[in-house]
C-alpha cells in the first residue's frame, strides 16, 4: 500500500518498512556520512561504513514513525536497511541511535507496510530498538488534547497529508473575502478547537502568523454537500472510502473548519472597512460582494446630515431638534448616509449639522421620517448605493458583528 492511499495512523508510532526511492536513499547516505566523519573510534567509523554500503544496495528500510513535536511533520527514524523478498523482508545491520531522520513527505508515492502487525511482533521490535524508540517517544510526546484531535477521524478531510495536526480553516470577517489558511491544532474544547495560525493571511483579519485562536466545525450547506457527494461518486459513498469516513453522524465531506472574526469598535467608526466593502462591490457586483457590503454597513457607524432647529413648546426653549435631510429626485425620496464627511463634499456638508450614528439607528430614523422614503442612499455624491426599504427588516434582524469592549 502506498502512503498517499492511507493515513498518518498507519505510520505514527508504528514499525514500518518503506520502499526506498533515490531521493531518500541520498538523504540517508548523507546523514550516515556525516555520522561517519564525526565518529571518533575506529570501530564506530567501520560500522558507519558498513551501513552506508548496505543502504547503497537496499531497496527498503525499517523505520519507526512519529510526528515531530517541533514542526508537526510525520517523520521516520531509520532503524535498518532492508531487502524485500518473496517470503517477506530481510532486515540487515541495525542502527544504534536515532541519528538518521526521514520525512514521510518524501515517501508519499512509495509502498510500505507495518512490520509489527501484532502485539507480540511490536513488543519484540520495541525490545530490540528500545533506546531509540524511547528517545523518539519522549522527545515527541504530545498533549492529551492533541492526542484526542489525532483520533478524530471526521477531521481527516481537513488535515495536511503529512502534517496531521495541521488543518485547513476558513477565516472570515465582514467586508473581507474569506480565506483558507493552515492552522496547527494545540487544544480541544467542548465545542471548538484551539490552533496556531501557520501563515500570514493575505488580507487584514486582525490576526497574524503565530497567533493562537479558536475555530469550530460547521455543516456545509446542503447543496454543497450534495455536490461533493456527486463528485465523490456513488462507489466511494457506499464502500467506506477514506474521504467519506463517518464519525458522530457526519462525513468529512459535510464539515468544514471556520473562524468568523468580528469588526472591532475602531473599524466600525473609522469608515475604512466600510469604504473597502463599498469599493469591492462596485468593482465586482455579485451576490457575495453585496452580502459583504451589507454585513459591514449594518454594523458600522455612518454620518447623517441634519437640519438644526429649536424644538417647539412644550419643550424647553433651548432644546435643539435635528432633522435628517432628505434627497429627492422627482417623486423618489432617499435618506442619505455617508461613510465619512469627506464623501458629502464641502459644498453640501457646510449647510448641515453632521451626526455620527450606527447604521441601525439610521434605519430607525428613516422609518420614522415624515417623508415617504424609497430607501437609504449611501454616499450619494460618489459611487452611490441604494438600500431599498424592503431590506430594512432583514438588516435589523442580522446579528451584531461588532466586538464588545471590556
């Protein structure tokens, strides 16, 4: 069986025999050569030379698999050269330490098998290679959370092929196109996972490479799951293929890992994210960019031009009343809001008192306006966008996406 057709569980903490390719043979010989040069005693140098000769003609090698605690790579400590035969495999001269390491990423196309197989055989190998195996196990011990995560087969469709603690996570934020990034699982919660971000996102999500944050599993929309099932094929969906491993009532094709970040209070106020969402929609009008624009607008502050006047009795004489300006075009009436005073233009803005309010407050003001409004108009004097009154209720019912302070 080739590694690419199996999983890390067939290698991790297992005694396995892998077929040698020339790249890996070269890596082994190079490491043995370095050991030979550093060997002080004549018998140690002679032993290294004998191993080099054996690996030059071997077609396989015996190794012990583990996941490197430092970088998460599925690896093999080389134990001995081997030769495959009709009746099995012949193990040749043994290595005496854990000095030769190979990465499984260089062996994904190669055949391998578990030479331990049974508890008795595994115990015999552990007795034979005890010091090496104990050193590897101690150096690469993992937390209980990581052990739990490795046992969760429903994560397998999200894992890196040869770095099994690394999973694909989709990150999103209002106004920004989602990205898929690699994260390394370091913790398991009741309903989520904790991971370390392994790469710098292309866009500004407020997180950076090396940051630790939580993410969760979500159900794919039904139509997406149906499409995946059709692409997988009816045979795979019924024969227990690795891509459809079931666990807890779900298949890996039905789940994805995601983290949705909220807008910071500063972002909701400064208008930059709102302007970006507007620009993205104007450059590429689509369902996605329209939805992202509405997400941001609904959770940001906007500027509203108002007329100021003294309130009539019975209010106090010095009470100022602010009434929002209404823009008209024939029989069409719009409530104007702006991402910043600059977007109004000096000539227009100088005639009004400007107030900054959450967009949802602007909806409330529009709904209570005496004018029969057709909707809200955003940045009316630049690249305007109209939000019809039919959207008001939908926007009021959307979740709050602004981070709470404190």
